[in-house]
C-alpha cells in the first residue's frame, strides 16, 4: 500500500490516570521504557515501518517531555515539508476544559482529520508495548473489504482501569459475529483481548466521531464495534508476538523486566520492523574492575562499579563502588552512592541515592522513587 493512502493518529495520554505516579509530569507516551525508548516509539515506529508518512499525535496535558522527545519527527523520518508529524493539543472545547473521552479528543482534532486526503486511517494508543505489523494489518483490512478492523491478541490482558472492555467472537475468517462490553475484571479472564488499534476509511472515522460525540459516549469500542458488528463488516486481525498493556506501576515493572529475556527482546525489537527513538550520543558504558554485572540491559553513558543483577538501566547512570542493585529499573542521570542497596525498585530520572541507603521493595509491588528525588 502506498504511504499516501493512509495516515495515522496516536493517542499520547491513554490511561494516564492508571499510572499517575509517572504521568504527573509527562504523558503516557513519553514514559521511558526498556533502557532507551519511550512508549510512543512503538506505535510511531509501526506506522513508519508501514510507509505511513503523516501522523497526528493527540495530546491532552503534560506534553512538554513528549514534545522534547518527538521534536520534528526526524528519528522516524517524519520531518518533512509535506506530511510528517503533527502535534494536536486540545482544541475548541469551549468551557469543558481538557477532553475527557476519546470522542472529545478526536472531535478536537477534526480540522486535522478533515484536511487529510488519505483514504485510510490507523488509530493507536501509547500504553501498548508491541511491534505490530501495520502493513499486514492494512492489507488484511483491504483483502476482507472490511469497514473496521481492530487488532486482537492472545495472552495480552486488557488494561485494568475500571472501564468496560470489549468481549467478542469471530469466525474463522476473522469477521466479528458477536460483541459486547463487559467489566475489565471479566475481560481479564478471557484468553483474548481487543487492542485499541483500528484501521478504517477516513469517512468512517468521521462518521463515528460525529455519532459518539453527539451521544456523549466515552467508549470508542462500544460505538465502533459493539454497536456495529451486526450492521458493518467488522474484522479482527490477530497479532502474534510480544504484547503487554501498561496499566499500573506493577505492569510497567513486569513488562520492562521481561525484556531481560532474549526471546522477548528478539520478538519486540524485530530487525524487519525496527523500533526508532530519539538518539543521544554518549560515551560507552564503563564497568569498574570490581564490578559484577548479571543479566543486565544497560544503555550507553553509564558508570557501573557496584554489583548489578537483573536490571534495566538507562543512559548516564552511576552505580558507585560497593552498591548492590537487584531487580531494578534505573532511569536517566541517576546516581547511586557507595554501599547503597536497592532491590525491586523503580528510580525515575535524576534521582540521587546517597551512600549506605537501603531501599527494598516486594516482587509484586516495587518501590517507586519520583523524578529528582534525593534520598
């Protein structure tokens, strides 16, 4: 499919409230992940890997770090005179303030949508860690002559955010034969999940926006799928591969830790579909003579002299001599002093842990240390 046949829309603030510890100062899309990436890198990379050259990012609040990360879109080859990357902040909401639903967000981006002349549109959230083949998704949608196609996956639990989730049945061809909205607790017991990645023609999206906004609906899946499966040709495309929703501090911690598995890394960071991100040139990571490093995923620019095991470490982190760090996520520019001990912890950017401090969290409930905290 030619790149100019389709444009993309990415929601950068998806489920911000479910990870409020980390989204107080940033969007869901700009949360650091995997040592060098941000969550928005996954939908953006999937789009450019499918030759999509026009992408609108819908923002809501706290998007300064997002703007700093995506910039003009150059890392994704979206810095262009024609098409390229568009940031879409809240617009034309009158006295309602910041939008409270997906339909309000899309209605605020209606000027962008109306000005696009591409036939198809892909919509994607930023709370999903997956490398979905959007090219195959688009081809599947065209082959089935579908009105709406959404992505589903086995063993990918839906967000645990208290909102209704989609339960559906499909025939062997992928066409949805039944659909209803159920509680997230019920949905998490099913063996398959509907993921918030959709492809449809632009006119269909405009029709859904007008309908959902007029009815003051909040659930896109309800209007687009549960209410339409017996009226439209709705299909589901199954994604097979690594797939995790980030819906809590625990799921963020667990999903990062799963990258310590070579099999998961190979699947997620597929050579055929690279995951692009903003690059920062730093010196190689230095390991001290008395350092012990086991099962470590570390970015460049770090200085590691202590003992580190089962950790994800971002750029420019210092682990001083005698420090012991195990089962931790350590973000950019963090300093860990001599003889400090950390286990089952998430340290945000620019944290300072003074010498001899001890922070121990549980496997199922990691400690979180906020940005620029000194302990």
